[in-house]
């Protein structure tokens, strides 16, 4: 094969992809996107990619197929209405795909402009786009109104979320395939209890 000087350079292997998912201009619901902006000056080891995934779920699938990471860490805010605002839920994702009916509904909504963590999880799981080591770190939002900035409850856990992501990245780079967290933990301040993932 002739080596062309115009050929695009190959992307270095992605060991860990940290993806933020947020709903723009909606305070705490935009946590994933705004959190990534907050940590823009953090230095990450080689092989770690920080990516804003705040777009339609099927496009997120294509992004993951492009990067092919060994581990994915997703961060965002998702209202479950079962925990106080600012509660952090961290869990190893169950990769069981959703039903055909559910993913059809999710895709239709995504094409219509719906962007959130659950839509992304459903669509990407259906087409087996996540690696076996996929961890979700989600925050219970307090303020879902139009505007910028976080509620006090969510603002207070920004550093904790960063520490969790750094733990997960470190675990992903060891190459042993072991997550930094057991499946189904919930944290709010110093509290940690068992939780079922959505």
C-alpha cells in the first residue's frame, strides 16, 4: 500500500472515555456538560478522553464506535425523585439491552431532540456499544429551571464527583478490568447505601 502524506494520522488507543451528558440551559440538568467545563484544566493520563456527549443518543453510539474505549465513565444529572438533591449514585451498568419497543420509543424521542442519560443508556445498550466496564455517576438534581449554574446541593458535590471519576479512570488504566465501585452504591456526603440502577 502506498503511504500517502495526506492520510489522516491514526487516533491513539482510548483506554478510558469520560463522557458528560447534560440538557443545555437547564441548571442542574446540564450537570454533565458544565461539569466537564469545570474540569477542563485537570490533567489526565495518556489514553483518557474527555468527551461532551450531550447530543442525540444514536450519535453517542457512533462516537463510542469510533473511539472504541476499553472503559466508559458517564456523568450527568438524572431526576429519579427517590433521593435528596445532590445525592450521587454510582453504579456499574447492566448491559442487558432494552426491548425493541422501548428503544424504538427512545430513538423517536432522541431524533425529536430529547437528550438525557436514560435515552443514551437505552440506545447504546441495545446496539451493544458500551464496553463491559461501563460506570455511571449520576447526581440527583435540585433545580431544573431554565438558567445557568448549579443549585447549592449539586454545587457541593462537584469535587466528590471528580474524585469518583479519577478513581474509575485509575481502575480502568490498571488493565485488570475491575471497577472502582461495586454495582449499586449511592452516596450523599458520607452516606453510602445499596441502590438499584434504573
